[in-house]
C-alpha cells in the first residue's frame, strides 16, 4: 500500500490530466481519441477516476462533455458483441454475447468486453473504432450531458432537452459502425475454435 499507493495515485493524476486536455482538442480529434481509447481505461479499472473530471465540469458550467463520448464507446461494445452473437456458431458464445449486448446498452460493458470482445480481440478493436466515430460526432456537435454516471439507454435521462435526437444519433452511429466492422472484418466462425 505504501509503495503502490503513491505510484498509482501519480498514474491516476496523469490519466485525469491527459483526458481533460484530450477532450477539447479541435475538430473533434479529442472526441475521436477518447471514444477509441477511453474503453481501455475500463479494462484496467481506472475509468472511475474520471468521475472527478465529470464533477469538475458540472461544477464549472453545469455540463458534462465526457459522458456522451464515453457512452459512444459503451454502445459500440454492444454493437460489436451483437455481431459476434449473430455470427457465432457456438451456442456457448451466443449465450454469453446476447445478454452482454443488452448489458452494454444499459451501460455495463464488462460482460461484453471480458466475456466476448477481448476474448476474440478483433471485435474489441472494431468497437474502439465505432466508439471513436461516435465520439467524433459527439465532440463536433458539442453534445453535453446534464449529469453523470449513467450511459447507454438509461443515459437518455441526461439529454431530455433539445439534444436528445443528437444523443440517439451519435449512439446509433457508434453501434452501427462497430456492428458493421465486426460483421465484415472482426469475427468469423474459425475464431471460436
């Protein structure tokens, strides 16, 4: 604890600093990069430190710019895992992938990530691309949430204003890109063997 604690605190502070500055890169670049690579934070369990950034944003001007971009990454995981579920030959893969899709759409991506997408690796990469495309659109359209902590379908509660159609659009795009890329390039039945 005394050795790892300070080291991990430094890592967390670095991630927080990097994400904060990344989000506001011009021309949607920050949204694309966070939409792609923000999903990696969840794998290592350090995505919760971003709550501090969300709280800070909400305290400054009442808007959360991180939530819509992160949501695109979650929904993209759902798109990729659904493509795997439909294409899979194995009933075991299907039994894990279909509920994982629903779970990811509700904001809980761990079953999709650890149960399916990382296992086959390519679907995870395709979901990163889908999340990046959705994050890019969310960033250039200045989509922002009124709160924090919920994503996916329940996350619509944070956009019950003129932004709701845009929130739905960016997530449909993220889902569709991840699904399409996984369907075409990210998964085949040979990968199950």
